[in-house]
C-alpha cells in the first residue's frame, strides 16, 4: 500500500562499518593466511575478546548459530530420544538442531507479557526423558533466568541459552549467554554483531569447553596429533576474515546496545499512550536490552478490525522498518506436522499434530509486530516518527 507522503522518510543502514573493517579484512587478504586450521591466531584473539565481553571463561567460534546450538547439545551429553524443552516462537534452528542431535523437541508456551518461554510451562513439561532446556532471549529480551536456572538445578538439567538475538544484553547486570551452562550466539547478517555468517558458544565449564572445541575441529583435542580424531566432529571453523570483522564490530557493540536500549525505553513510553498498542513488559531484572527486535502487541479492535497483516502493510508503507513476524509457531511447520525426520532417531510415537500453545498462536496470527534492530539505532526523533506512523494508520481506519 502506498501513501501520499511517508511518515518515516529515513533509511536505516545495516551493517555499520568504516575503513577499520575494510583495512582489517584487506590485511588478512594480503597476509595469505585466510583459513585457520589450528583455531589460533586471529580466530583465537576474537574468541578471547568475546568471552571477556560476556564475562565467560571460554568461547568457541563456529560457522553459524545453528551449529553452535548443535555443539552445545552434543557436549551436554544428550542421547537419542532425550527430550529438550524449547519455545515455539523462535527461529527453526532452535528446534531443528534438537532433531539433528537425535532428540525430541518439546514445545511449551510463552509468557503472554514477554513472548519468552514460560518457566511454569517448562516445569509442567518435564519428564524422566528431559535433559536440556533451551530458553530463547527473543528479540534480545531476557528470559526469567533465575526461575529457569532454579528449575534446572532441582531437576538436574542443563540450560543452553539461545542468545542469537541477545548480544550485549544483560539480566541483573550479567551478559546474556553467560548465565546458563552454555550460551549460543549467531553472527548471521541481520544480527547485532555480524560478519555475514558465523556463530559462537560461551561457557565457564572446562569439560563442555573441551568437547565443543573438539567437535568444531573434526574431533581433535588439545595436545593431540593432527590426524588423531577423538570425537565425531566436523570442520565448523570460521575464517580469519570473519574473525577480524567480528573483532572490529565488537568494539562498536556496547555503544550500539546502549543506543538501542535507550531508544527502546523511549519508544515504550510513546507507544504506551496509543490505544490498542502494548509494548512487551520489561522487568527491572533486564538491566540492558539490545532490542534485536522491538516487539509490540497489536489489538485490532482499536484499529477498526484491521488485521495484523493489513496493519503491518500500512505501517511499512509509512516507512517504518517493520514485519509481521512468524506466520505460525514452529510445531506447525511441515517438518513437525509431517514428521519428516529423515535419518534421525526420533521415536515413532512423537506427534506434533495436537500440540497447542495458545499464547504463541495469538502472537503469530494476531498480536506480535516487529520493528527491526537497525531502526533502533536511530534518534529519538525517529522513535517519535514510528509512533506517529502508528497513529496515522489508526486515524485512517
């Protein structure tokens, strides 16, 4: 839908870089050392920088944020048929990597105020087969980590934080990813810290680190011979060029996160004044929010019955970088509905056709609207223009 004059007439660029990144990559190209089969040198430098940034003892880089989840699951010792609790409102990799580990994703519903996994729903879903919980800090909003870690401790479970959206965000002053047994991050092109592709895991656990480090480098171990392979790993290494890009981008991350956080708080205050628009609840425990996605809840009854899809189309036509989000929860994907598990050892009795998570269903179909992360690096005036665009759509229905 086109309007006569857009409310938002600014383009928000991503990624943000300058000659620092260009020269860093050029230096690697000129060096002739593009790969790094030893996982040392510039790759190791970045890993140490990122571990320190997160407040973690170790970091292991890999090719993407899906593989990072898979490394974490295998290192946590899961066996075929074990259950892993996940939210249904997240990218497919949170659940498909569970399948790749020969485990069963168990989908549990969300907290309606935050769209993050509900601790109460987690506890209700635990069975003797449960081994791991994967809370997703969706959009950069922290899950209730105190409650989740308490559940894990009482039931002897591992916690893998899916922090693909959460670079730099904090819960009670601790960086997300550093609270569970493992934290998993993505450096895919849309992420708040990016090299186009890439991933990383962080941990304080010596044994988890040693296994993940081995798995990402064809099963080698520290101190072993080059052609000795101890574990069923693959070549999941990143390149030197990715490492220097990430090191340069990491220097920008904290200031960018603070900007996103300030803009998110300001936008919350603006949108709270609009009937039918509700920002997600932000508890005091969230000491820094990185707003990889700014999400608000939409109520069509205040917009003349305009469907969410129509609302998002009109808002985008006003120039707001927005998106409807996921069309349906993960368990409704053909992968799960059709049990297309291929060679993976998923028990025959696993059936997702009757799974129902009402909060996730409403978020997908009717409520959740996303504003994308690069827009959150704008000015206060930009945030005001987003609110003005919503009001304009409302006035025209």
